[in-house]
């Protein structure tokens, strides 16, 4: 049942969004020539997305853990507050922050991969946090207590019991953030100043600058396929580590 | 083997609620004590206070004579079996049992030897079960794994929080029997929480009966049974006929406790009643008979061959030596 639903959902996405563009693009360009992205661009995109997911999870995990164990509603609302602000607004506010940082410390973040990463982490931490919170919150106390009476310190009980048991949540958070980050356009554009050039930026340029709808739609399909493959592999790895 | 456990004036609070008040308890080294009581009486809280899982608001906890009141659970030389078992779902049977040993950084060979020993102790075939996932096991097998995991670290004190409450009666009885044998063999001190008096007498050298966060009476099962401190003990620890003492002409208020097996038909007992039989139940080695008389329902355990049936009018009663008076 669930498999059928998933297939239908995926097929409808492909049919509704990609095929028309593909056909339109082919017509407009009169047979068209596929302009492939460079390998370095693909690598940058993958690394950036993976790093964004990993850093977001690393930042969000302790916060989610705290909120799940003894956080108040107010703290919860405050931590997820960045979700209320639009991505573009966040990007430009970070730009201001980068300018201040540069003036005070001489550290240049605008136009660097680090700057883009920072922006993307800022953008996606709340998503990771919500996903991890849901996973940690439903963990039972008793395996931890069992570990404690068997001689585990608080830290050992966390590392050997709670962390492995929350791995499904980590996997879910990874998928969510990684997929968003793979298609990210705004942060690389604004914070990377087109110097950090990603797959998403390239597709954007193909559509809106080169008006090459054919290459643009084919490449978005390829991007979707690559993301799917990467997600599949990551989830399989994480699952084999825990449950 | 085994360490004594002692609680002095222990109180535990959950927010404003006083879950335990003024608990004083002494468990000898190697002794088996059962904490018995209705739900909400504080028996699990008391066990958690001994384990160090629940902080005490006041008072002291001693294990083996050492003050452990502020020691974390991992430094109390205890082991515990939880009501929901709390097996680690991400580990197989071997790693579940080995958990406590791994924390002690024992060499692999030693870990293996001890896990096999523990699994054999609880009658699980190591070869067959070691690599299974815990969710592939039956309820009884999971109980055994949990027990092996608790015993493999050779605890001085074993705490059990209603560990057998969710399994079939037959398996429960078998596990109780095995636990008792292990207790005798390994010599650890045992504290067992239950709300079931049948389990309590199965396992306990001593029983502490709790109510509303307090220990009402501690003693050998026979003491609680024959000399209950009050009505509550008499009713909770075995079946009892409890009637106002005035009914027997024993003046000064209070109640008289008479156990059903001491109620006789005819035979000229000291206290005589006449009543009507309202229920007769066959219970394997006796008949449980309920007799209505003077607005009270008396329970009597009678010989299986007793010629009695519902509706009969009978003379019955009990002897003065079988009456125990309680104040409240």
C-alpha cells in the first residue's frame, strides 16, 4: 500500500513538473543541445549539501535533546523562530552580518563556501531540530535507566543507548536537510555571490539567463535522481548502524 | 555475597506530592524482601530510591553499610529488572547481556565466557539465542534475557520491579521458582516489588506491606498473616473475615480478624452464628463458601467433601484462639 502511494507520488511529480518543461524546452530550442554541468560543480553541490546536513544535525541534536527532556514551550518556539522568516530575508540579513564580521575581524565570508555553508545551516537547523525532537521525545526512559544500573555513566548511557536508538531520527533529519540543500539556490546566489557555483544555481541560470529550458529541465531531473540515490545510500548506511 | 540495604527516614517528593514518607527499612545481606502494596503505594518509588534512579528528598540510603544517598546508580553495586524489561532493541541477545561487562572493559574472551554462563543460568541455550534480536523472542524469553543481563554483572543487590507482571501465569510461576533457586545459589540480596500477594510469598523471606507512601508492616509472611497490624494488612495479605469486635462481645471497639480456613461448620465453636449459604466455589483443594449472617458475608474454606450447597441454612463459627483483634 505505502509503496504504491510512494510510486504514484513520485510519478505525478515527474509528469506534472518535468515532462512539460522537457517538451517545451525541446520545442523552443529546436532540437536543443544538452549543456552538462562541470564535475567540480556537481562535487561542490554534493559536498555542500552533505556538510549542511551533517553540521545542521550536529547543531540541532543537543538542542533537540534538551527540548525533548526538559524544554519549555517558549524555548521550543524561540528555537524554531527562524522558520518564520523568509529565506531571502535571512540571506540578506546574513550579508549584513558578514559585512560587520569583515570590518571587525577582517574575516571574509561573503563569496566563500564557508559563508554559504553558514547560511544554509542557519536555514535548515530548525528542520533538523523538529525532526530530531520528534525522534528523541518518544524514546523511553527505561533503557537509559537499565544502562545506568548496569554501570553506565550518564555519558556512556547516552552514547551506547540513547544515541543509537535515536538514529532513525538522525536519518530522517539527514534526508530532509540534504534534499533541500541539494536544490538550494538562494544562499549560494546571495552569500556565494555566484562564486560558489552549485547545481541549483546552474539550473537557475539555464532557465532564467540562458533560457535553455531543455537543458534546465533535463538537469533538474538528473539532480532529482542523484539526490534520490544519495539519500537511499545514506539511509541504508545509517539504518545498518542502528536498528 | 550480598550486601545489606538500609533506609533511614527516607522521603521522596514528586513536586508537591510526597510519594514516600518516613521510610525505615533494613534488609539483611542475602535476604529476599518483597515490597507489596496496591498501585500508587510507593513501592516502585522505594525501589528506585534504592537504585538511585529517584533522588531522595531527605533521609539516608545505605548499601553494605556505606552511605550511597548521593551516589549515582552506576556506583551502587546493584542491578535491576524493570517492569517493561528495558532490553536494548538495537542490540542482539549477546550484546544485551554483555552490556554491563563491556562497561567494565573486560577482555572479549572473558565477556563471552560470562555471557554464556549467564544465559545458561537462566536456561537459554547460548548457541541458539546469542545472535537473535530481542524482538524475535517470546515474552518469557525476553524475561530470561533481562534476568541474565542483570545477573551477569554479579550484583550484590538485585532489584526487581514487577518483572513478571505481563506474562502467562505458568511461565511466571516457573520463572519465580528459578529466580528463587538463583537467589539461594548466588546469594545476592533481593528486593522484589509486586502488587500480587501470591508472588510475594513465593519469593520473599520477608514482606514489607506498603500503603500511601508508608510501610505499614514488615515481617515474615506468617507474621503478617497471623498477626496483621491493622485491617488493611489483614485484607491485603490473604483473605479474611473482618467483623466489628463488638459482635463477639470483645468490647473496646476495633475489629476481629478470622481467616476463612478457621471457620467451621457445626462442631460447637466458641463463637456461633447461623446463616445462609450464598455461594460455593470449587478451588482444587478446598471449597470456598460464602455465608450470609447478621448483615455480614463470611468466607469459609471447607473440606472438598463437605455436603453443602447454595441456599442451605447452616450453623457455623470459629474458636477464640483463631480470632485476632486489631485496633483499626
